[in-house]
C-alpha cells in the first residue's frame, strides 16, 4: 500500500507529476499561507518528531484537527506548547481543511 508519506516524498522529488493526490502534500512548515506576523512558521523540534504535513494534524475519523492531547500522545510534543499548537491549527487555510474533511485527496 502506498503511504501518504511516500506520496509526499514523491511529490518533493517530482513536483511536476500530475498525480491526483498531490494536494495531500500541503506542508505545515514554511507554507505561504500558514504564517504568524507575516512570517511562515517552522518549529524545528516538531519537524524532527515527524510532523511535516497538514494531514498529520487531522483526525480523519472525526474530520477535525487532533486535540492537543492527541497530538502530544502521537508526536510527543511538549505539553507546554498548547498555545503554539492552537495557533498553528487556526492558521491552516479553510480550503485545505475542507479538502481533508471531504477526503478529496485521501490515497487509501
């Protein structure tokens, strides 16, 4: 089975590929629309814990962002970063969230 991570890695290597699942690869970090004070976000520790794509913040079962407790449990993010997490999820464009909710690019 092809994983979401593999699709995103393929898109990084082959950006002109016309694969229908290309939209799943919206990166969380340095995304042109996910900014704080007009500066793209990048949390290095979160990146190294494997958090790289918007879909990794999304619980497809309930069609919402993971709660902070869930993301803490899944990624081991420091409990002191609740506000940082909330700030990040609030900055993700509605258009991306709607696509996740509608499974418009779920590769499974």
